[in-house]
């Protein structure tokens, strides 16, 4: 069956591995590096987190590893369970189990994570972005001076709007995105260099938000053969998990012609984690 890989934070238990019986000898940082080295061979990883065992479980560590692809997570579990990997004793690995009552809204990946995912599946030269408009929406100097006379305590700000499109030429796909960023400005403290740096920072943030918005309308379709296709969703569609039958209906090589959305989606924090709610930790032997 085909699998959809959206540009959102992976939350399903089928994309997450619980690894335990890790040795107490190495540090948590060393274990994290070793786990990343081993499991990144099976697919792109979203995160590798290592935690000390509870006191009742004895010395040692356990880890929670998130993949973007459920298929990659399943392959890694079968290949590595009960294997020594990088230590003298074997580790135990189980796919996470998510409680039916626990449901999380899809959180958008930030722009750097989106680019990492696109590079992995499309290749570094397999996609690009094209900035359509980058507009300064900050108040003009004359308006600022008038506002300073009327309301001197009111702080000014830099504000930029960006409209762009993410292009995947191999699939004749173009996905639009919009973003807006604002940075507070203190005229009493800002010098010319500081103002210039803040302008660049605000412009960059607006572009990043627009990229995130554009990627949210794309989903990577991994076919059973290993080939890649692209699914395009308009901004009105929800990002809930779908059944395998629904996945088949979404597969398409070419995208629909796009229409700009009325409002840009806010870039969500992608480093949030919900493992404590998602997993039923297996009993240790």
C-alpha cells in the first residue's frame, strides 16, 4: 500500500520506536549519537531522545525514536530488535502504541525541517522556491513621526509580507504559500546597523513562514515499489490521518492548479513532543 508522508510533526505510534535495555555505561549524549547512526540507515529521523530509566527499573537508559515514515519505522524495528547493535547486550525495540482517546492536531514542520524532508525525498536539486512578492508593510517614516507626536509611548515595528511558491518540477507541481512576520522596533535605541539587521531578520522570517505554508499543501506519496509521487491539497483540507483506501484516492503525479489562500497558516513549533501520552510502555522482562 502507498504511504503519505506529510510536512507535519510525526505523532503516530506506528512512526515511533521505543528502545530499552540500553547500557548504563555510555552517556545519554553518546547513546543518542549511536542510535541516530544506526537508525538513520532505515530512513529520515525526526528525533532521537534518550532518557534514564526509572529507579525501580535499575541503571540504564531507554530511547524514543521518531521516523517520518511508518514503513521505515517498521523495517527498523524488525531489523534491530533483540540485536546488540553498538553494545554487548541486545536491545529490545517495540513500535509505539497510541491510545485511541489521544488525538493531536497536526503541527506544521518549521521551514528548515520542511527543507530537510524535501531534500531527502526529492533530492537537493529536485525542488526549489520562487519568491513572488516580498513587501514591506511597516509604517512609513512620515506616519511614524506623526504617531510619535500623538502617541509617543506606542512602539513601532517592522512588518514584512511574503508570497512564494514551492516548485517540484519532476511532478509539474507548484504549491503557493504566504507568510507575515513582525519585529518590534525601539526608535530610541535602534541604530542604522541594528535597524538593518532587524529588517533582514524580519524578511527572512516572513520567507520561512511562507515556505512552511506552501509545504503544508504538499504530501509525499511513497508507493509500495519505492517510487515517489506528490499529492497536493488545497488550504481548506484538513490534515487528519487517513485510511489506506483514502490514501489511494489522493495519489496523483500532477497537481491541481493553485489558488492563493486567504490567510497564511502560522508556522508551528516543531520540537514539541507528546511521547508520554502516546505510549504504553511495555513491561520489562
